[in-house]
C-alpha cells in the first residue's frame, strides 16, 4: 500500500489563538473523511495548545515550527521539546529557510534541533533547499548534499525513521513562483540518492515539497513518485485553499 500523502500547514508568525482555533476547526471540517491524505498543522507557539485541544476529536495532528535541543536552560526565547510535547505537539519543523537564511541558523544548529526532536519520539520535518544565487550558479546539488549529509553525520541512525525531509527552494518561498515539475523531481531524486548512498536505510524517507504551493500548481507535482506531500505556507492560512489541496491529493491517488 502506498503511503498517504502528507499536507503540513506552516502558519509561521500569523494568527492569534482565537484565529488559529477557528482556522484549525475549518480545516479539520473541510478535510474530514480523507482516505489517502494526512493533515498536520503547525500554528504559532502561543496557539499550539489551544489548537491541539480544539482538534482532539479529529485525526489532524498538531506540531511546532521549531524546537530547541536542550530540555531546559538559559536559552532566552527558545522552546524545548518537552514543552512542546506538553502542549500536544507530535512533530516539529526544523531548518526552515527562514530560520536558516533570515535568522542565520547554521547546518550544525539545525541538526542539533533535529536530533532532539527525533530522539523524543516526535516526527521531525527537516528542511533543505538552495538560494536563488546558488541555483543560478548550478550549486543546487552541492547545497542539498551539504545540508543532508550534515544531518546524516550528526544523528543516531536509530532515529532516522522519525525524519521527514522537505525540499523548499528558497527562491520559491512566499514569492508565488513554485519550482517547475522537472526541478522538483530532480531535487527529490537527488535527496533520495544522497540518503541511499550513505547506506543509512533501505529506503529514503518521505520527501515533501515546499515553496508557494497552491491549488493552482499542486496537481502538477503531487502525483510524482518522489513527492510525499507538501509543506504549505500562505495557502494554509485560507481554509478553502488548504481544503482544495487535500481534495487534489485525494484525486491523485
């Protein structure tokens, strides 16, 4: 049986608690009865617990947009994995392009976050992707290899089943310009090849695509064997758009 397509909503720094709960409920209602698609939501830290409680009777999972590697300590402004789990989080996103390229998180820092999330039993969505200038210089493969090898070298192999990859070309994040189907297929194949060449597992993990995903372009790549789903930003802030993505996913099965 083919694995279910995974749609992850990343709400970033948007919506208060009441707005988050309202959107979560609308998405859960619009996405009820899905047979081939999983729905995961990543609200802000402040809304996580309330969103989790509001979805307690649904199959929708709730997670965080980031996580620190220490359980506690003098890390002002950070949130630990135990804190997230207490709020009901079952997954966390690490290494998102906005964390890497706006806030300056290094490969080493991202891997430390990923290892802590995976070690806790939560699922870790590990993001990788190239910037526009790297793409234009033909460095996409090198960048993906550097980012993924950092993870594979820095995490216990027994934790790898808790890793999900997300390819998000930085030049497509929030720009309205999604990568071409050929680019997505190539990058996902590259990631799978890097993973397999290291001999870490018999099969590569699920690989999501993220980068201006919308109902207008999702159907062009969701059917690709190498695409396990999507990490969705702007379109996930509108219940009707996100619900449409789920419908497209179900039709492609």
